[in-house]
C-alpha cells in the first residue's frame, strides 16, 4: 500500500477526531485482540487504537506487528495512541 504525504495528512486530519476503537491493556497484543483489530479495520478503514501500560519500545513493536499482520498503513502515533488505515472494497474514505 503506497500512500503519499498528502494522503497521509488527509488521513491524520480524519483520524484526529476519532475516539479509540480498541484499547490494548497490560496483557498486550493477544491473538484475540489482533482479531478484533482486523475486524475494526475492515469495517471502519481508519481506526484509532490506544496502547496502554507499555514502554515506548513495546508500543513501537505493537504498532509494527499490527501493521504487518493486518496489512494496514500506520498513519500516526502520538503517545499511547496510534492511527491505522486499510482500504476496504466499499472505499468509505477517498484518498484522491
């Protein structure tokens, strides 16, 4: 998935007002949580995920895992919150 700078800025603008759809707690990124993330991304296309209870390196590892397993584009991370995008067949978000 190749997204240019303008498209990424557009996604950041859209994601700014979103509430976190999934909150990852101290147990970390379990298989059940990963399945919920896949469902949320396929339904919403753009999701905000809150990563609680981890240090920065662990959060970065979780972000990388989510991106690779779900095939989603990591739009932005600020503190404990990350935004991901993956287009769906319905194309709810236009990137043109």
